[in-house]
């Protein structure tokens, strides 16, 4: 089965890059025990397909003359069926859901999730009669679940690496990566016999049936092995690469001829019953088998046709099933090496394309009836598949593995030398570690709400002369400060703050204390006063931070950035006047003792927390994508996200901010600054700054919103020392145990919130990847949080097709 570019790897190697390039191709085969976009549950006569032309590539089934809805209404890339159930692989490969088809409640099948791990994507979903198997994308290791007779189906072990797998009745087989030979496992002895008969034959594809398996050799010839009681191994004479698709039933096999898409069957006691005149002239895109009937996806209109002695509809067996159009392959955002299906963008509703197979030339569908241009996709897709074509996160797969290996060695050396890795930087769920240079590392540990700010030094910024379209242009030179902001005298601001009294103190920023003030005309403002110090070093820091904030804020105007009202510069005094944010800092609502004891009720809803996350992300996105030149904040944290009277979140404190490069590919070297718990580990170790450093800080904020924990806190569960929220939450979330970390003050998400919280959690996981190249950009983060908020805003009544994603079993 294919791998969509939403899947993410932890350790990247050159072989991984090769696997991904191959995986973006459409499957050559489709059968009872192999991944496809159609599936047969032969024991209940249920036919299912992934529906085309809708915002989400959802699954729908046909049973006993009725269409059956399948929950949840989210996108899938592959499905596969067994005796009385079928399973689906979520787009991205991170989750497998299964549905029993013996009974349906309220005309819908209810899901049970059997796999959920976002950092280990799967492919090649293969359902046998009772077992479910799939292959890890990166490693090629096969994993299996369920099984017959109450016994779990075994996995083949970690030593075997596969490039394809398929399941039959009580056995599963795969093609090994190293030599392309066949290896089988399971309790059924027929699997061992199939493996013995294939011997050292090199195979390019393999499909399992009830008690036999067929496939194409590396030279393209059809070969079947296993039980031959009904002649199912007696394949028709054929030339190399004659077949483009295979499917096996109980005692027969069928294939699609490459040149015309027609189906040819062999073996079986009543093989003639599979050769209906009505389908002899029909071209098919793919076929899938029950024990004694065949279903195919017709090229002419991409609808399902079933026939054969075991098909319950009798004389109507060759009629199109009322499932509607089914996609002929998974919708992917990666480029297609061998071209795309005609109308594939319409079939995917703008969320990608369907790739043709490079191994065989499949029939080309005739033009379909035009479909009106769809609205922007609303399906739950990690990192916005409908935005800007190819998802930028797919670029992370191009990181050369040697970099990760070198980084790991250097980090081990650094951890032994500095002794701080375990507390600040190391992550239990990511094997890639940042590399170490000879840069100066700041190891000062301060209060969680304070910043690390080493002595500033001069640096150069490389910037393209070209500017991005759509950005707001405004002057940024110091000569225009007065034109942009109001000048205040020290006496005016002293009077506004009652002579900077303790009662008016409301917080602290990157270079001074913040006071609440009231101007003569009654306007409430926040006034930041730089620290008064005789030390030249401190004065230089204050001066630099002061100039930075004026230079940036005087030209930035956005609803999710705190606005600058004016400034004061008298002798050694440096003061900045901001819009007053009456609801204070996000940090206070999440972590201050008074708020925890009383309960900050406005934040005790998942919808509100996701909205605040979205507001903050939009503010950072403006800095990265629309400011000219772009700006890197360098100190994104919950205490720098303020809430106005309407509870709109705004990013504040630009004292450490720098004007950045024009793209993520360019970067600058500058000594690391920021706050403990929020500092990008890559920036901290390498002193290399990119916009992805802000992404890391925002990811920590998202985890604070999810868990209610500080960025660095003392664990009360095991009595250990300080722990980072990243180290606390990541292993649990990646293990699928999101329920264990969500803030109990908000509680377990309601049915219409669960998918939204899950989406925010896994967005956060990608934000805190150790390597910056593996993190999403702010545009993708905003898109995901917009989707999450829309899920929360849906009423429960409109969410009848959704399900809670947080596991309870």
C-alpha cells in the first residue's frame, strides 16, 4: 500500500528515502488479504470502498441491498477484509481501525482501534480470515493483531524485513527486502508449504488466497504456489507482465490483463460461473475476491461490480453496486513518478492525486462527468493536505541519514561533557539528536518564567533581495520610530503608574518590569520599564532589547500581536508603552496557584484552549510569513501570550526578536537565547537559528494547554527532579494514551471535541521534533488548528459520523 507524505519518521536513512520514493506508487495487486481501496467481508457479503469526490476519503459499505455508513468520517488510504470484519488504515498510516459486519447499529458500523502510533507509520494492511497484519514503513518489520480461536496471531519477529505482505486463511506471507524471496508465518501449515514451494524465487508482488498464493516474479511471469486441489495453481499461459492486478478466492485466482483491463480467471470447481458475458467486455481498475465471488472496480465509471456463484444477488450480480464512485488508488500529496489518473484531483476533491503504477500500464479511465469545484477540504488530515499542493513537511524525508548518525555521536559526547542532556534536551521518543559545535553554550538555569539572555554581539543576516508577495510593507528604520509611535516623557509614565508602585506591577518582560498604567485621557496601557543598572553589560542588553522592540513593533500591526503605543527615552531610562491586555498572560491562567485553586473557568474548555492556540499560531505565522523581512521571535512561551478583554490571544515581548532570513533553508548563526523548557534544542546546541525555533516553543505551549503542566515542572508521580513537559507528554501521546496527559481541570473531551484535541496533540508532537527540518511550518500549524477549532464548533448533532479517538480500552 502507499505511504502518504503525512507520515513521519524518527530516524532517517538513505534506505528510507528509497522506500518512500517507491511507496508513492499505486498498488499492483488487490485481493482478499491485501491492501486496496476496496474490500470484501466474504462471510457477511459486505463490500466496502473508499469514496471518491468528497473532502474526506471516507469508507462506505454495501450489505443486503443497503448502503451502510462507516464511522468515523475521516480519510483512509487502504482497507482490507476478512471473514466477518474489515479494517482500514488511516491516511498517514498511523492508525488501524476495524469494524465487525455481522450486525449494524442504526445502519452504521462502529469502529474499534487496534493500532495507534503516530511516529511509526504503517503500510500494506493485510487482513486474512481472522488476523490483521501491516508493515512498518521505515523498518519493513511486519506487525500482526487479532487471530482465530481466541489466540493472538503471531508476528514474524524483528529480524525479518519485508517490502510487501499479504494474508490468507490462517497464514501471512511477505516478500523479503534483502533477496525478494517469500517468507510465511502463522498457525496454518499451508503457509510453510507455500514458502517451501516458492523457494529462492525472486518475486515482485504476492497475493494470498484461502490456501494458496500467486504473484509476479521479478521478470513479470505469473507463479502460484500452495494447495492445488481445484487447479488453482494451474495458471493460464501468459507472457511477461501480462497481468496488472491479481485477486484470489478459496480455490481460484483471477487477474486483470494489462493491455485491456479485462479479467481472466483460473482454477475453481465452477470456473465457468466467473466468466459471465456481462463482464467479459468490462475493463477493471482493480479486483478483490471473496471465497467464491469476485468484485471489481469498473474503469468506465469507477463503480463496483460483483459476480460469481457465491454472490448473493444472483441475476443482479453484474449491476453496479450503489456505493458511488470509489477511488482507484490512495490520494497522495507527493509527486507521481509515472503520472496520475485522469481526473484524480477531482476524485480526491483537491486533497492530492492518485498515482499510476510504474510497474504496469493500467487502463486509463474515460473522462467522468465534471464535478463542481469543491470547497476547501475539511477532512482530518495531519498538516493540511489541501494547502499549497505538496505538503512542506514531506521535505523532512530528504534528510540524509548520515547527519542523524553524526548528530547522535556528537550529542552523546556533549551530554557526557556538560551533564545537562537528560534535563533539558534529550527526548525519549526520538532517536535523532542535534549535533554539537564549538559554539558557546549557555547553561544558566533560571525560573521558568524568566529568559536566558547572554551578552549580545554583532551578527550578520543574509537576506534575499526578492520579497514575498502579499506581505505588508512598512518602514523599519529608526528614523521613522516617532512617526509610528507616540513619544512619552518619564514624568507622564511615572504619573500613569503611581510612580511605578508595586500595586501597579503586573509582570516582567525580557529586559524589565511591566506596570499597569492609565494615561490622562483614561486609556489603560502596559508600561515596560527597563532595568536600572550601573553595569555596562546590563545597560547594553536593555538598550538592544529596547531598540529591537521599537524597530519591530512600530511597523507590525496584527490582531494577534500586542500593539506598541509609544516609548520613552530619557538619560538611562528606557520605557515602552503597549496596549493593555486585561486578562493577563496565558501562563498565569494555566499555572498560577490562585487560578489553579479557583479554576480559571474560561480556559476550562477545549474549544477555548484550541482557540487560544490558534490565535498565538496566527500571530507567529504573521511574523514568519508576512513581515518584511520575516521576524523570528526567539522567546515563544505561555507568559508571552497575552489575553485581551475579548480573550483573544496575542504574542508579546519582542526584546529578543531578530529579523530573519527569507526562507527556512537559510539560517543565521547567533548565540542561543530563550527560556528554559522552551528553547529549541537544535538552536541551543548548534547556535543555528531558523524560524523552526519558534515552532518548537509554540509546540511546548500547545503541550501546556493540553496537559496543564509547566514547561519544566517537578514530577509528583515518581518523586524525581525537574521534568520537561515534552519529556512527560510525548511518550504517552505517541503510545496512544492521550487520556493520561490531558488536563483534568478540563476533563476528557466530549464526543465532538475528541478528534480536535487529538489533532492538536499530534500537531504539538511534530512541533517539538528535535530536528528543525522535521517540524511543520507555521502555515501548516495554523491550518491544523483551524481544523481542530472547526471540529470543536460542530454541534454534537452534526457529528453523528464521528467517534471518540481517545482510547478507552
